[in-house]
C-alpha cells in the first residue's frame, strides 16, 4: 500500500505544477537538480532533459542553493530576477533524519504594480521526492478532500494546534479550525487572497488553493509562507520601497508620454467638423483599433490625443511614433524594443519599445501608410496576437494598449499597388475617423484665428489684438492645401511681421504670400513700375526667409543663393539691419 505521505505529496504536486505564478527547483545534497517545474523551465527556455542531473550553478550560475546546502539555514525571502522578471524567492534545506538531503528554491512572479501583489495568488511548492519537506518546522499546511474533510496535516501545524494526527484525520476542517475558508475554495475553485492567520496566538501568512486533477476539484490546500512575521515585514518594507521607485518611474514615463489635447481644444462649429467630433467622442469609450485619415495638417494627432484623454486610459501613457521618420531597422527596435547584445551598440540590459512604454495606454502610429512592408507583417501579428517580441529576444511579451493609426495616404490605393498589406488594412480599419480638410469648413476660420492668435501671443510674447476684415477676407479665399497647420504657420509669420512694423492688428500686407489672391483686375499706370514691384517682392522674400531661419542670416543667404555680403547690402537697403523676431 502506498505510503500516505507520498499520496498527499502527489496531491500537492498536482495542485501546484500547473501554476503560472510559481517556479521551483529541487537539488540533491550535492547541488544537482532532481526536479524543476514547467513554469521555471518555460522561463529559462529549457527542456526538462536539459536540466535534470545538471548542477544548479550550470543552469543558474548565481543560485544560492549551494549556500543553503552548506549552512542548512533557511534563506530569507528575497527579490530575485529570473530572465528579467522580478520574483519573491525563498530557499530552504530539505532535512531527513537530521541530515540535509537537498534544498528547494521557490519563487512567486511579480508585476510590481502594487504591494498587494504580495497578497495574491501566493502558493508554496513542496518536495515530491521525500517526506522531509512535509515535516518542515518552518511552514504549516493542511489538505482536505472535496467534501472538506482533512486528509493530511503536517506535524508543525499539529504541534501549533496541540493535536495528534489521529485527532484531525477524517474530521471536517471547520471542526478543527472553525473559521477555515478552505470549503469556500472548494466551492469556487478560486485561489484565495493570502490572509494574516492566527494560530494559537502566532501570526502567519496563509494562502489557499484548490487541488485539481483531470480538470476536477478533488480537494484544497492551505499553506503558510511565514511563521516568523519579522521576515514578512522586512519583505513588505522592501517591496514598498521598490513600489515607490516604480511609481516615480511610471510617473516620469507618463509625464513624458502625456497627451495634452482634449476635445475642448478641437475648434470648429461647422456641421461636418461637429459630426466628426461627436463620432470621436463615442469612439473614446471603445478599445477597438482606430484608423484616422485626413490630409496633412488637419489635426489627426490632436483627435487621437483627445480620444485618449476622454477614455479610461487617460492616466496611462500616450506614445507616438512616426512610421515614416525612421528606417526599417530602427523602426522595429523603437516599436518592440531590444534585448542586450541584440546588435552592435545595444544598451546593457536592453531597452523597452514603444509598445511596452505605452502599457495600459495608447500607441499612436502616425504615417502608417509609409510603414515598410516587412514591418507591416510584424505589425499584423502584434494586432492579432496582442504580443510583441523584442529584437534579439525569444520571450513573448503580452501588450495592453489601444492602437490608433493615422495616415494622409489612400490606403485602398496602396493596397491595389501592393504597397500596403490588405490584411493589415482590414485589421487597422476596424473603426475609421475621417478628418475634413479646412477648405470644407471655411466658416470655422474666424474661430480658429481667434484661438491661434492667443496661442501665438503666448509663444512669441506678442500682443496681437486681432485681424482686419481685408486680411480675414484674404484668408477665406485661400484653398489651404496645408490645412490648419498651414493657417497657424501663416498667422505666426504675420504676427512676426506685425510686431516688426509695430502693428497690433494683422493686416493683409502681413500675408505677402497670399497677396496674389486679391490682385485687381485693372491696374493704374503707377502700378506697372517694374523696379518697384521687384524691390517689394525681394524685401518680402528676405523677411520670410529670415522668419524661416529664425533670423539666421548666414542660413538665409544660403537659402536664397546669395553671398552673405550681398544679403547684408540688401538688408541695409531695405532698412532690415535691425530686423529681429520677438
């Protein structure tokens, strides 16, 4: 007949072997591995036959298990990195007949988003090769069957309860410990939050979990992490310090990758714009991938930021990447990150990509239509599987981000030209938002001008009061191929010219590039003075070039194809030597 303790050990093994939260390894007295669970094997990316009978230091060179074998002391709970993942690890000797016959290392994986993680899904693993660990004086546990009747209790727990094994076996757990929640675990099948549990006046931390065999709950186990609460308190203090550091890091990331635009910042009352804005409001409550289309300068990113800020992801990062601005080799590492040694110049420890930095928030893929085809294939996999893999890495990293893509190109036409993957297009085009060009909402121009002038005054330190009717009429007649962005740029140039001339109102003459719009149909003879017209044009060109180069005269001369000395003569001629930008 099989020994009872071996039967119960097998139950423990069945309960814990499938846990994705725990990793453990057991070594014999010489430090050679006798058992490693699948979770640990997966993390190390090794097969069982590659580790069994190997020395622990050959598999994990920094292991402290040999030290435990040598000293026989329980290693205090520690923070231990395994393949870049932080874990809580405990190490203890396996003792049989007062002799150290091996050691066990066991860990709980942390996401470190809250100290409360310490108090969730905490499970201990036990040695299945002998009953030495069952009788460990440093932990307690009890096993019940599916009806809640005790089938095993280790001696440490018996001693604490001042009971004998025959006093508890076959008794209902609530008869021995009236407040036990193991029956609840059997009923719900859930792993319980770890509790502070008092046994005869001694505090311990207890976790409870169902025992599952062939998909059916056959019992439950209650087990302790600490009997000495000083170790628990030290660990919690350490986790709290780490949590503070992590919070500061997360806050720094959030501030760097923060969306600043809100729906109130999207100016316009035209019917078409108001409709698009209303649709965008509704899209902020969904998590579906969103494709924003529109001409350059229409405000696609502003809409993306406003949608993010109106969603339940507003307190998480908004991360933008321009798919057209980086070569393919850099784009992949920027999006997905890279591992240490992935390529020449890779940072020590690797680097997270934009998808990882956007965790819980939104990633904005601007100019998606210009993404290289090879990267489009990888992006399709990310959107379908919701996982990424760093450059040079082998571990799949789950992602929790909302993807908003934008383009000013006709993706349907690019698909026809085989320049854009059709399957990626359909994956991106789950929900679509088309931003109207400025020429289709010309009635919004006065509103936009008022808001933009205030913004420009804040940037330049100027005090422009408004715009004249002739200048406004000029702007309303323009077709605006660059949309709102072009309007803002022209207003800023005009504001600089107005400040230079001492004007507080923007006049038509402050928009020299648009003066051709209001050319009179019939000119007076005086207007046919060619030299005067050429000089006016030359002066306007010099002023606009200086504005473009931020008053860098050497650069302005180069742009106009002039020798620097020639430019200075013209500046003197047109009384622009003292020209400066406010």
